[in-house]
């Protein structure tokens, strides 16, 4: 603790970095669990299709579709339960993201602040579960169209089965992964933002900073505001791709338009205004980012000319 008090900026940043690594592991684990369930459903459905008579005219389409719908409904229902638990973990991790770095420098806000109201979390879990179930229902509908075409002779059974593989292995999995990433990130960010607002009353100078994801092909409007610092209870001013600005309390703010939040990887960091930290403003683009995304290279040069980024 004495070390931390002598170098509070370093201790604080090291603890933030530890929690960000844990956040990344949690997001990956949540996505993996859900995708494994969908993969198991895909395997089961393809096995059912492989066991059908070679003559498509013998297919009992209504019974087959009912079986497929049951498999997908069971998988997405189980995925929703796992997902809800992962979101609960992300919510508490968001609280810890503020509490534990502050504790390293002598501010035990966790001992003085009430737990955040989890009512919002419960609503988010219900909404996220419904979104996953919709993935299953929409996949079942698309599968039904392909199998229906096969029974009418519009496509071959082989073509129908290949289409089913694509639907379950690509489209459904991609959308489910996006939902898990977005909603778990939302749980983390809303909890962290709520905790920063609570803790600001106890910790002088505590505010928050927007930090970009570091993805190669990230949102240009989020790259632009990287490093923006605002008071704990104030919103960030985020450019909208369609023009104007959106006021967002944190990344994944549920009040923000969908184009600002889907699969966003940004975070809002607790920020101490009086400290000299490693990266006070915009985080420099990596050589790989500049090489693979020409838009970032142009943005980097324009920002440097305007004095918004260091040479």
C-alpha cells in the first residue's frame, strides 16, 4: 500500500489494466459458451437431415420443421440462462473496475457505498435473452424456407442441407456472438459508470475518460474522441456518422442510437484529473493499425496537424 501511495498513478493504472484483461477474458468466455451451444444444435440438426430419406418427396416437412424449431429453442433458452449469469458477472466486474483501483490508493469506496441497483441489470438480462431466442426463431424460419424449396423441387436436398449449414454456422452464430459481446459490454460499462458517479462524491478529482478499443477497423467517430475526459456525471460528446453528436454516459449507453453501440469495444476509464498518467489524451495508433486502415492513418495526420495528437 505504501508503494501505491508513493506512485498512485502507476498503481491505479496497473490495477485498471488488470481489470481490463479480466474483462476481455470474461467477454470471450461468454461468447464461447453461447457459440458452443449453437454448434451443438447445428450438429444435431445436420444429423437429423442426414438421416432423411434420399427421396425428398418422402420428407414429412411439418414434423421435420417442428423438430428443428425444438432443437433451436432449447439451445437458445439454455444459452440465455448462461448468458444471464455472464451478464451478472460483467455487472459486478464493472463495479470492481472502479472500487479496486481506488482501493490501491487508499480510497475504500466499496466500504462506504451501497451496491448499485440491479433492476436495470435484470431488465437487460431479459432483453438479451429475448434477442438470443429471436436468433433461433429467425434461423428456423430461414431453414424452413430452404427445406420447403427442396420439397417443391426448387433446389436439391444437398443444396438445402448446405444452406442449413451456412445459416447455423455463419449467420446465426455471428449474430449471437455480436449480441453476447454487446450486451455483456453494456452490463460492465453501465455498472462502472454508475460506480464512478457514486464514488465521485467521496474521491476529489474523480472523473471518467473515453478509451477507444484498439481494433484495426474501429469506428472513426470513437477513435476521434479517444482520451476525452468529462466529469463523472456528465456525458461524452460522441460524433454520429450521420451528422451531429450523441451524448453518451459511457460506451454501450442504452440511450444511444444502435450505430454507436453494436459490437463496440470502447471502455470508459475512471480518471484522476490531478495525476500525470501514461497516456493523458488520445492513445497513439499502432503501426499495425496505421498500416491496415488507411482511414486511421489519415485521421492520425489530421489530428496531429490540429494538435490533438502527439507527433
